[in-house]
């Protein structure tokens, strides 16, 4: 029997009951009375700041009022008209930096209306009782290729299908959902929600998904352009930034995104190996998700090491508080210098940093932490696609996701902008509207 | 410590909080517990004639209107008067009064509108040694179909007649309980006084349907798919009750007639407001039905603390103090000019004031860049709606314009002289100043 104190990387550090508790719903669903009380706190603001703060422009005061008046399923429709992945967004949106940050009750009393949980209450209510709530327009005879079945691709496909177009989604992995399925901490998407949501979304009809089809490997952009009336790329960021530190190739050093993906797909969390001493390099949501889940799997010591100050971290205050409440230590102003160990990682050497006129510099002072497992969460990058103009390291777009190639649109993490599910949904949706307008001759 | 002792019509009670005649006062068990919990007095559930008692429905008797978090704002009921034999009630009343001589006990009575019926019951009630009687001329449901309750209360001549019979056959205080289901409360109050009643109590419940079931289209409370109007009570009816109490308190024909205030009293503050408008004491029902008898403790402590703070030693020090300030619209000072002011530091930028003013009032609030809301004095008529809908207390206030300044809305110089509609030039009936 292993325990949190078992040296090295080991599975089964915690018993099944503890693991089940650790990975249960982070924000449990409201019951109807809780929802009514929470909904009643909404002031129904004029030109509400929460709507402005929502990347998908959901009419939040309206849907909350619908909940308050006892119509959660109608409320869900208000949400889903704007954001077909409203169910997942309710679970994974960093509401504390979006709608709930803008809520006037946050300003008034530091306690916003719990918009995310209310949205979940509404969307869960609808999905529990109804089939797919929208109907397709008559077939247009147009066929659009969507590459990537992540949030951007799904949102784009759904809107196109609703308009009567036929959509084929080409997905490299064996399952749809993108980061909803393979990323994101397990306690934010319990009970296989990502997969259930995809099934429900496909209820619109007119969408086919071809799995195991990766762009550049199994299909080409030129090929798709030749066989479809339009192409939408929602390919995300397929590559991971390398860790520039001596010994980064040692056993035990890996990518946080892979760690999270394996964890999300695992049938039995007790079978997942995790280090006694885990160090996660990075400061974004991925770093926090990996660190918290390492701790919840039974690692004794988990440290997030970030190269700048806490205020520069990509992870929100809420996420950082969540991590520290689970016992994760957040170490700031340090960069990895070397991973030590004989074949396998045993220790990580970090160097302190300071912000100077020439940018971030090492101070020369170092510290060492025990580290059986080092997880890189220092950003993901686009896998290059031939023929596309780039904007920095992402696909350049204008307007509603138009790339510089005629007939090709793009959205989600592969295009500039915040890498959030809700942003991807907005971009996919808006690109679909633009594709529809183009295909039907309303714009050129 | 303020003295909460109450003397209403010579009836003494340790405090002015009485339980109204209603389900909570239907039997000895409840009334003893109420006194033990601290209630100053009890008006026993209405007694009917000797003989087979009335029967109640066997389905729901109450309907409800909720505010946030299922807070009870109003209840309506279709319960009738006591459904226990008269003799049982009288025996229990006598026992209770003997054991609680310092607490008020009032018998509520409703019998048919003929002299014999009253002549028969009054001596038997007197034998209980209760402190007085209250004539139930108020219940709007059930009994009114049989010519009693509000059917009597809606005909001033009947009120006067029955009050006179009661004074003739009963020698202790007679209180007439009034129904609000009339056009002008002053008429039944005057009738009660003319009939010799010692006091009026009001309001009884308001005729109401609380809600409609949208699946089977039955009014609530639903009895086998049908509903009947009930009597509405609780916090929702308080404003109606306050006005009616004030109307009687300031009517020249009833001025000085003692009033027992009823209608949504839930806290000490509600009680103090009724009393300020002329009620000598208050009666409570819905608050007790919602929270239990213990609620009286807050009322006592609250009223006592407020009286201490204001320097009122006894109840009579403040009873009626608001009555002189209740007036007719025509006497309101038209030279009292105010403007809304928004405290930008307190503002949370919800924009409700703007929506209310822009959509439904006078377009007197600007919404500037960055959700900054500001009052446009040139349009502000001082309606107060922005203050009412603002979720932040004291964020928006109404400030009086000083005399000598110019109201940008009217272009007129503000005067500190009192002037009302009766002398306003726009009033065709204006009383001309003496030549």
C-alpha cells in the first residue's frame, strides 16, 4: 500500500473514497430553492455590466430573472441562443474575472450574484429534461469543413448546422470536446459532462464527426478547400513550449497538459501515478489544474513555480486561493535552472528572478526542492499550418475569424485573444454567422 | 427602562401586544402558551351561537404570497369562526382568565344580526370574566355569505344597531372590529361610535385570491379544484391598515375614539407606527403564525429600546404623535422643492435609477461614460422613484433647495413660505386672498 509519503512516482497514494471525494464537483449544483434565492439577488441592472463582460454576450439579467420566476429551462434557452456550450462554460468559465467580476454586487459587497452556478442550474435543468432545444433550417446544400471538435469547432458547427448547412468535423483525437474533454481539472467537469454535452449538441443534426483526422497528417487545408464550400479551423494549440533547463529530459519531467489529459480519461484514479514531490512550472490555469490535481491524487508536496510575481500569474485569484486551500504552495519569482537526479528527477534547482530595465533576469541566488515529478505548464503554441498568415504565433484573422486565405475561417485558441472556452465559443459562433452570410451571398 | 404597560379602555395588560382573534387563539392550550411567551393580551377566536358549531373545509385553509427566500409577505385564509362548541370555549376562557388576571382577555363574537341572538350570548360571555368583547364585523369569507362578518361591517346602520345592543346587554368595553372591504372606513367607524362602542379595531382581512394554479386553473388555496376568496393579512396589508387607522384618528367625528391597530404588525417598528397614527395598542396574527409566539419578544425589546432612545417613558407619550401630520393633499406645501442627489461614492452603478427615470418617469438622470449616473435638475420633479428603486440605502437622497435659489426646472425662485393648492393660481377653486 502506497501513501503520500511513498518515495518517487507511485499510484494508489489515496484510498478510493478519498479520491472520489477529492474529485467531486467543485461547485455543486444548486437545488431549486438555492437557485431561487441566488437569482433573487440579481438587481436586473440597466445595460448590465455582466453582459458586457461575457465574451458570448449572454443576457444574464434576463436568464436570472427567468430562473427567479420559475422557468429555468426557458432561462437555458436564453443562454444557449448565445452560447451553445453554456453548460460547460457555467462550469469552467473564470467567472471571477468575467461576469461575476463585473457584477455590481461584487462592487457593493464583495459578493457577486453567482452567475456561473445559476447558468449551470438553468442549463442542467434543460439538458436533464429536454432533448436538443433548437431546430435546423432547411438544408442549404452547402457543406462546411470544421477542423477540431473543441469549443470553437463545436460552436461553429452547431450554428452552421442550425442554418441548414451540412458540417463535417475533422478531429485528430478519438473523442470530441477538445480541452473540455482532455484539458480542465476533473472536478470542474464531473460525470462525463463534456462528452454528454457534445452528444446533446449534435442533436441539432447535420453534423458528422470524423475522428483520427489530424490536419497535416490525414487531411490538408488545400484538400478541404477543394471539397467543401468553406473551412473553419478550430485546431487549438497542439505544441508545448520547451523547458529550457539542464536535465529537462530526465524521467519524471513531462507536460502538464498530458498529465491532465490522462487524468481526465482515467477510469480509475487510484491507478494514476503521481510524484511524492511535484513541482509545476508555470502560472496559468493549466499549472493550477495540474498542481491541484496532483495534490488531490495524493502527492505529499506540490509546488507551483512561477517566474514573475503573483499579480502577473495567468491564473485568477480564485484559482490561486483554490490551490493554496488544497495545500499547494505557490512560489513566485523563480525560474527552473536544472533538474537533478540520476536518470530520474530527484530535485529541481530554481533561480530567483528580478524585474529589471532589461526585463526579467536571474539574481544568481538559487534554491533546491525535492522533485520526483516536474510538470511543464509554460504555455502551448500553434502547430504550424502551411499557407496561413500568422499574427505573432497564432493564425491572423480579421473580422469574424476570416483568415487571409479565401474561404477559410479560424477561431478559438489558435487565433489571437484570450485562450478561454467561452471566447472560443464566441469566435466559432461568429465565424459561423459570417460563413453563412458569405455562403448565402449576403456578404462577400 | 420604558414602561410598556398598556391601558386600553381601562383594560390593563403588561404590554400593548395582543394576539388578534384568529387561529392562534382558538383554545386554552394556545392562549396559556401565548401569555407565557409574553403576549400582553389575547382576543379569543370568534365565538358563534349556541348549537352545532360551524364546520371548516377539510382541505387547505391558507394561501400565501412569498417574497424572496419564501419570506411570507401575506397569507389569506378561508377558515371560519371557532368550530368548537360555545360551551367549551366559554369554560376555557373562564379558566384562563382566572389564572391570568393581569393579562387582557377579549371575547370576539359573531352571531346573527338580531337583538335576541346578542341578548342570549352576551351574559354568558360576561360570566367568563373576560375584559371586554370585540364584535367581528370583518371576516370577508364564509360567514359573510350567511349575513354576518363583513356583511354587517359593510352596512354602517347595522354596525350602529348591533353596537347599541351590545352596550345595552353587556357592561364592559365593546370594541367593533372593522372590515377594510369598504370604500370609506370613516363611515363604519362613525357608526360604531354612534352606537356607543368604546373602540374600533382594524383592519380585518382583505378579500383576496392569492394565486391561481396554472395547471388546473384553480384559485389557491384549492379545495378539490375550486377556490373561494379568502381574507388577506400579513405585512402586505400594513399600508392599507395604516391609512385606515389614520383616517379614523383624524376624522373630526371619530377623533379620540380608541383604536386597536391591526394589519401586518411584524416588528416593534410596525407597532410603533400604528400607535403613532393613533392606535392605543396593536393586535398581531400573521407574524405569530409565521414565526411562533416568541416573536413578541423582539417586539417588546425593540419598542422598549426605541422608547428609551427617544425618551418616551410610557406608551401614551407617543401614541397619536403622527396624527397631526396626516393631512389632505391640498394642504401639502407646494413650495417644498427638492432634487435627487446621487452619492457617487456609494453608487454601485446598477443603473436602476436610470432605467426607472428614463423609461417611466421624467428623463431626469443622465448616464455618462463609465456608468456614472447624475441627476439633471432641469428635469427632476423630485418624484423619489430613483430613491425607491436604488438598492443602496442612502445612496440617493432628496435634498431641499434653499430659499432664494432658482429651480432650473420651473425657472422660479424657491420660497420658504408655505403655500398649497387651495391658493394656487392654477386652482379654479382657489380661495382668493382677502382684498
